[in-house]
C-alpha cells in the first residue's frame, strides 16, 4: 500500500473519527478508503440503474423461475456452440 497524508481541520478529523467508529471501520483510513471506493463505483451505479430502467420499460415482466434459468442456460450453451 501507498501512504497518503491528508491535512484536515479539527472538526473534519473529529467527524471522520466518529463516522469511522459508528460505521464499524477499524480506522479512519479504512473509512476514507471506503468513501473513495464508493465514489469510484458511483458512475457504474448510475449506468446500472439506467440499464435496469431500460429493462423495466422494455415490456411485460417475465417470472424468473428455476425452469426459466434452465432454459436460459440451454440457450446460452447452444449459442456458444453455434458460434
């Protein structure tokens, strides 16, 4: 790992310590790392939400049953062998 030093005003340092403890993080470092990771995932979350909304708007819902999954796997296998 690489060391990153951050200078914070006392009130932000205290807030980070409180949030880290309340969130069950082992340290403020872990808490800040999780914030950065969440920030990195934010664009992906937006893309996923857009794709899900497209799916919702695409037509009537289909029940996802064990048989549906089996049939889907069969179609995927057939498509792979045909390719």
